[in-house]
C-alpha cells in the first residue's frame, strides 16, 4: 500500500480511501493509546480522535518528513499527553515526557514481522496464535475474546499466559 498515493487520492476528493489508512493502523493505534493511558476506553476514544484530526489536517501531511504511521502516532501521542495533563491525578505531569518516550511504538522491519508471524502461527494449540493476533494486532479485549471462544476472561488470561511463554521460548 503506497500511503502517499492514498493521501493524494483523499486530497483529490476520494475521502473513502481514508478507510484504507484507518484499517491499517486502527488496532495498533488503539493499543498504543491504551498503553499510554492505561485505559482501554480512553485509548479507543483518543485513537478515533487522532484519525479525525489527521483527516482534517491531511493537507499538512508531508511524506518527505515522515511516514503516515509516524505522523498519526505522533498526533495520538500528543492527544494522550493532553488528556493526561487534563487528568493530572492519573499521572505526574512532570513525568509525561519520559513516560511517552518509553511508550513510543517500535517499528520493526518486514523480515522481522514475517518471522514473528511465522512463530505465532506455529503456537500450539492454534488458538494461542489466534489469541495473540486478536489481542495485540486487532486490539480485542479479554472480554471480547472470551465471548468469541465461549469461555471466561480468566481462561483467556491463562491461555494468553501460556501463549506468551511458548512464544518467548520460540523466540529465544
């Protein structure tokens, strides 16, 4: 997917093309915001707000300066900082910058992604791989996963723990 071409399409009036960018980054952005804010609902709200703000400011986007992913993550991070400042009781405001630096998404190259996907696909039983993908890549909650698998959130937690241990062994 050439993001620069998609942005050009959108700016020429094909606003439906923005859905491609949202679909690509939505789950990761929600997780990123959730990790910063320590709250799933706030993370979802801020991610949505970031996409709206990015859409409205798309004419300011410059592919020469940054990738779209970097730009949208920066917008979301700034919105998270604003929310944390607004709710000072949750985080000491002086610590926000160091907190934010620790939460920056690390972009891994395509070869590493493929290797990680292969290792996840090899988890046994296969539902462990499905859980890892659904939780970390699609942003689903334990509650949603429990409903999907017809079990309790505690069981999902147990399966996730086992999946992580197995994945850690594979990656060692």
